[in-house]
C-alpha cells in the first residue's frame, strides 16, 4: 500500500502542489456548506505552509500577532518542529500553533 508523504518529507514544490489541491477542496467544501471539512482543509493548508516558513524569522520570548486572529498577540516560549508553543495575550493556557499562523515582523 502506498502511504502519502508526510509534509516534512515533501519538497517545496510538492508542498505548493499540495496547498493548491487543498485550496481547491476547501473551495468545494465551502460551496457545499460542509463547514467541518472546510476547517480541516484550512488546518492542513496551515500545516503545509508551516513547512515552507522559515522558523528563523521567529524568536523565543518575542510576541507575534496571530494571522487568523488580528489584534491577538502570542508570546513564544519554545519550538517543537514547526510549532511555536506559548501563550496568547491575557491567557495562561499554553498552546501550540503552526508557525505559518504567526505574523512575521
């Protein structure tokens, strides 16, 4: 059985193709009103983009605005793969966010 490649194993070209395919599927899901599938596809796109994002543009201890939540700030405490872990402003629950969802400075 042929297993699909993990995003971490894909080339930038393959990631761009995957993002394009996911975008097409997301448009169809949105048109059909399948909200859950749309949300899953948007998350998959964020994950694929995270593997194309330069992690060196982000720094532990720094605060960044969240792309999907304008005005909401996120302070990074550490990285694990392509995830930045930390806290949203005025929140004490530690969460992990794909680095592609952080606004570059």
